[in-house]
């Protein structure tokens, strides 16, 4: 158990570092050169840098603003989320600030606003998703979104951040113009979708109900070949009034094809219902965290 815990912590550290540097690439190589304010404290930092160029050479660096803006949120997060969350988030914020300092700022999309909004949104979503998988945050509106999510859990974290970032995008519109703000909205939307897909998509599975007179043989093959459990449910045909047994089984997305082949090979007349499952906890899927 100790080795598993240590390995998990190491993986979290790797995910946070890689995710933070991916985010820095999107900010310094896509958003800042194009004056795209896509929300977050990095977006506010871009605006701050623009307005401070008049009295500070080059303006206040983004990485400096990123650190200073996060201080109040860390205090609130410590009270609401606890020491463990703040510890991870503090580390992630520090790594992002270092990454913003290290990664050079230049235009890699050659002044193409559409390419910047799409490419930047994908990069940002991947980076945020990698950090959020560890249950940490890079600070800023990411952390603010996770804090607000505690009070309105019926909205996803991505949806909350989308609203907050929208307000920052409006501020960017007043600074850099409506045209760039509209492209920023595209980037924010793509970021939210990519991040949501990473957080939720990794948990997808397939739920199957199988109705067949040869249920015993089918269940045995599923357990032997797929190493998945199968549960027999009593069912009654409403037309024939015959008693039947229906197999209930949950498999991963990549196993659903083999399951269909197993059922079809035993009983071509079997009735199969397949549906998506958002999340499965238990042996063979996502294990409970102690």
C-alpha cells in the first residue's frame, strides 16, 4: 500500500509539471502574442502587462502577476478545501509561474486568430485537464471555480470556470477590441470541452443488458474471456409472460466489441442493450480512494 501511495504521488507530480508547462506554451506562444484574453489570471495578467507598459519596460511580467493575484485565493482555499488541496495547488501555481518565466513569448500561429483560438483552446484544455486529474489547480479562476463548485455541485467545474472566464473575456474586449474577444470566446469554449472530456471521458464505460435463453453459457464466456463479472436479473416477457434471465454487465469501451462477438457467436438471436456509463467505481475500473 505504501508503494502504491508513493507511486500515485509521483504520478501526480509528473502530471502537474507537464500540465503546467503545456499551459505556459499556450499562454506565451499563442495567447499573449495575439492579445487573446481567454480568462483566468493569465488573461488578467496579459491585460495588466498591456496597461503597465507605459511606466514599466515591457510591462509587469505575466508570471509575476500570476503569483500576486493568487494570494487571496490560497487563503480561501485553505479554509474550504484543506491543507492537502492547497499544497498541491501551491505547487501547481509555482510550477506554472516558473513555466511562464522559462517558456519564451513569440507568435507560433503567424497572426492567424482562428488558428490561435482553436490551437490555444486545445492546448489549454489538455494542460488544465492534466492538472485537474490530480485534484489540484493552477490557481486563478481554476481554483476559484473549484471553490465555487463546492457550493453549486450540480454544475461541473468546467461550466463554472466558463462563466468566470467569460467575464474576464469581456474585460479583454474592452482592452483589445471585440474582434479578438470573439475569438477568445471560441478558445474558452474549446478549453472547457477538452478539459471536461479529459476529466469525465476517462471514466466512461459501457453498460449492457443481454437477453438470451443461453444466458449461462454467455455469462461464463464473459467471465472467462473478458474477466468481467456478470449478474443475472430475473425478467418476465410481457407478451409471452415467460420467465427469463437477463445478464447485467459493465465493460470498458474497448471491450464492448469483444462482448458483442461473444454473445453473437453463442446466440445470434440474443437481444443486447448497450448504453454509456459516466462513471464506474469498483474492482476493474476506478478504485475507491481512501
